[in-house]
């Protein structure tokens, strides 16, 4: 059973949860009606709806076309309310030499992409699957020289980010701020990077739901959210 709707905060991953995975990070499609569903849910939840993602906050705004609370860059950037300022924890940025190496690696494999972030970067290999092992080994060697960074596996990508930036810390920070304060978090995600957010949500008395086991696909998530927006309460899961 999920917490009562009136006591819930909804925290949603973006890629692979709300949106279908696309061949490249920029080619994702926001389905018709999704923005209206999110607007309705945000109002019904007293504003306690947030996107928790590895994406940068301006990218999320560009996709959804209206401002929400967002924890971007795995918690490396936080906007606790739609009209609030973006906060950044005091985290290091990767050395310029690492970015230069990542750029060279992406250039060596046609179809591979380097995604730069304020406090890290990701190498995508969905269109160059043969590069996955090389990227992992090369980036692991870099991270091994600097304890302030971690190497994370995602959906056909490897990401370097500062230690201390994860979706668990992002959920905890959001839940300590109005309008999330005093509510129980329901976190929905699809990837290994979402497990931290799910764990913290459960530890706070809420729920952590995986897309594949609870909804089947992002389309299933969107349909479930649509039913919630229409009814004003959480439909059964699964």
C-alpha cells in the first residue's frame, strides 16, 4: 500500500521512467498529455512533486516546458521549488584532463557521445556498444587516481560524478524542505542510479518503485500517473 495521496510526495526519475529511452540524450520525446498530468498531480500534492535525474536542470525545464522542483545531476544541483534558486553543494569538478580524455574516447567511436555536466560527465555508447568496456576501463583508471569521484554505470553509459552526489542524498534534501517536509516520499526509477533514491524513500516510510517490476515500462508509469491525476488517489501498483 502506498501512503495516502494527501500525505505523499512524488519523486520521479526522467529517462526510462517518465520518458522512453531514445538513441541519443537529445532525441527523447515528451508524449502528449504528460505535462498536463504532471501539472494536475503537482497541484493535488500541494506542490510536492519533483524530478530527480542525472540531467541538468535547464535540460529538464526544456523537455517539460514548465518548472518543477528538480534535483539534477544526481543531486549535484537542486531547485526545491519551481520558482526557487538553484543550489549546488560544495562538490568538486573533474580535472580538465579527464574531460579531454573523455572527448578523445567519444571521438574514437562513431556514435558515442560525451555529455558534459557542471560537476561531471557521461560517456554514452548506445550507438557504439563496442565501446562500453573500453569506456569503463579508461574511466575507472582515471577515477582510481582521485578519491573524490565515483564511476557509475547507467543505461548504455558510464558516468563520472563527485562522491556525495547521488539520488539518495537528493531525496533526503528535498524531503527536508517545504512543500515536501512532513510527507512520505514515493520514488519511481528504472536504473541502478535510482536505487539510492528508492532506498532513502523506503527508509523514510515511503515507497521505492522500479519501473520494470511495478509498471512494466515508461508507458505504464505514464498511464498510472494519468489515473492518479484523474482520481486524486494512487491506483493499485502492479
